[in-house]
């Protein structure tokens, strides 16, 4: 679609081109990311319509909504035309989207492959600016019964205590677990420390009859599966 000149108010656009009216008449799936964001922004500036202001915001994050979700209120307010109230609205909408993904855990999804495990933990880990270590607690049918945070660290790593990890797995009555942690740097390859820790936890899992089925390293770029790579 070709939009009217960027300094033309959306109110002066043809009704079919206005984001709100377009959503009402054509449905939300008909709108681009910029148009949806423009509805949250509400109004633009003398220089930019809300849609063009939204385009500038999206361009700053490479049109990656996950990256946009990691932007702070202060960072959003650096754009001319976005004050604190609009920044809070954007942040709240993106957080609702993240929580919608998290709510799927109530259905106890079955883990049949590494991608299923990634989908179950990604909403928690991909936006973090620091490392956290979690486990997925599975029942005998490999359904996710819950998720447990084991530790929180800094940008470079986090300390994992095997005793705490398996105590939480036992408390959750897990029949098996999947280890998960994030790399805020985006690097998906395991460090030597990651490899050593995995071997240690796999061995401990055998001792308490709670097998470790996989270990995922998660980032906004995707994930690395120890099981898929034959590293367990």
C-alpha cells in the first residue's frame, strides 16, 4: 500500500487507509506491524503521522518485535512524538503479548522435539538482559507440568546448584526434566562450562531417576539443543 505523505495527518487519510478503521472493517490480521503500533501510539507529530513514527521505531530494532519488547521506557521516549504515556502503552501491549504466549503452558503442551521445549520456555528467556537457568518439569507423557527458575546471574553467566535443581524437580514430581538457560549476547554455542555442567546434571539425574532429556541455550536468534547435537 502507498501511504499519503508522511506529514499528512491520519485524520485526513481516506477512511479505508486509517489503521483503526482498517482494523474494524478488515480485521486485525490485515494490518502491518507499523499500523498496529500506530494505533498504540495514537497520534504523530507535525513532521510524521503515527504510522510513519511507528515505522521509525520499528526500523530502529530491525523490524524485530522481540527486540522492541526489550526496549526500556527511556529508550522509547528518545523518539520525537513518543512521551512517557505512549511508551508505557507500547511496553504494556508487548508485555501482554508475551504473557499470552506464557498462558499456553496451562494446556500442558507435550514435548516431542527440541522446538516444543523452546516454545515452552522462550517467552520467559528471550527478552532478558541477564542469564537465568530454568528447568521444564515433565510428566511420564512428556507433558510440561511447570517451569522452575533455578538461578539468576549477570550478563556472563549464572551459578547452578545441582542440589537445588533436583530438589525443585522432586518437589514438582517431575518424571523427567529439560535444562534451559539463555545467552543475552545472542551466541547460541555452548561454552566449556555449559558442556561440563550438562554432563554433571545428566549424571545426577540418572542417580535420582529423573532423566535430563535435553539442555537448551536460548536467545533472540533461536536455540541450541544439546540433544539434537548429540552432546548429552
